[in-house]
C-alpha cells in the first residue's frame, strides 16, 4: 500500500480548487455571454422601433412647419387687410367728413332761423346778480326768489 505524502495531498487540493474555480468561471462566462446576446437583441429591437418613430417625428415636424408657414401667410394677409381698411376709413372720413359737417351746420342754422321766426319774441339774456361778491346766474336766482315774487 502506498502511503500518501503531504505533497501529494497538497497537489490534490490545489487540483480540486482549480477545478472548482474553472467551473465557476465557466458558469460566469456562460451567463455573461447570455446577457450579451440579450443586450444585443434588445439594442436591435430598439433600433428597429426607433427608426420608424424618428421618421414619424420628422414627418410631424415637416407638417408643423407647413402649418406655421400657412399661419404666417394668413397673418400677413390680415395685416394687409387691416392697413387697407384703415386707408379706406381715412379716405371716407376725408371725402365725406367735411361736407357732412357743413351740411349738419347748415341744417342747424336753418332750424335756428326757422324756430327764431316762429317765436317772434326777442331772446332774453340771462341776467346775473352780484350777491356778496359772487355772481349767481339768473336761473338760480329765480328758483330761490320764486316764492317771494308770487
């Protein structure tokens, strides 16, 4: 029978330790490879989905740009219409404003002349009395003294 020496036992222990270490490393490398495959698949899926999303976003930005250009055109048209309306208003006011004022003044003068002839009574001037250094209009004086005259 062969006796096992201390060096042989140490060699066997080192061999078993290395076998266990290699097994753990093999399992860790297998899981790392599996994780890398899943990550690669995930990146590929994200890329496949991101490309259409980016295309849709680009189309939406182009559509928004078109709408902004249309709104800008509408705003400039509204500004032009506003300036044309202002010019038309000024033209109408200058064309008809002066003659209408003159016609209104003439009508007022004619009405005053006609109503003045109907009454034939001379218009009374409003009298003012001086009371304690103040001027009081005749109408106010009449209201205060109405009871005294009657």
